[in-house]
């Protein structure tokens, strides 16, 4: 998780901007540790956001979608118009 990801999740979860800035500064000093951030959010009166929000796996192994192959458009030659 990057700082941008963390900021995005906090914004979506309804955390106030001044609290987001505090959490980002806290994370820059202590690293992005989900448990520490959730503990800090609890101290500020918020629910634990990160422990339930993110899975550790963002791999495509759980996708229900298969491989998509694009079909190349057929080249048109002058012979095709005869």
C-alpha cells in the first residue's frame, strides 16, 4: 500500500481532512502498518478501517474474468475491392 492508497481509503471512509493529514504524517514516521494506523484511528474516534478494508492479496488469481484477446482488424488491400 502506498501513501496515495492510504489517503484514498481514508477519504472514502469519511475521515476528516485534518485527521487524514495527521495519519499520513504518522505513517511517514512509523511506516504503513495497518494495525498501528487502525489503533491511531481508534484513538481519534474512528472505526478500524484498514483491517477490514484491504486484503493482503491484490493478485488476479481470484478474478472471474478470463483472458481477453483483441481481434486485429483486417487490413484492406485493393484486391478486396475488386
